[in-house]
C-alpha cells in the first residue's frame, strides 16, 4: 500500500513538470485563434444573431 501511495505521489509531482511554457512572442500575431484586427476595428467572437443564425468571428468597425 505504501508503494502505491509513493508511486501516485511521484506521478502527481512529475505531472507538474510536464507543462511546457509558451514564449510570450507566440501570442503577438495571434489572439485567441484569430488575427488581430486593424486600427479602428475590434474582434467580434463567433455567436448566434437575433434570428438564431451562426455568425463566424470577424473584425468589426467601432
């Protein structure tokens, strides 16, 4: 029983080291899976409109 608890504890500790950090520059040109919008516009996430139709994500003027 003690061996099982030791193995589980070591696996839990080892899993915390398995996280690979992403460099900060990876998010520079990509934000939440889409391109950054140009100046004077903003990103509108995918959604359903008032009629219930699916609208994909897009840039919209402010």
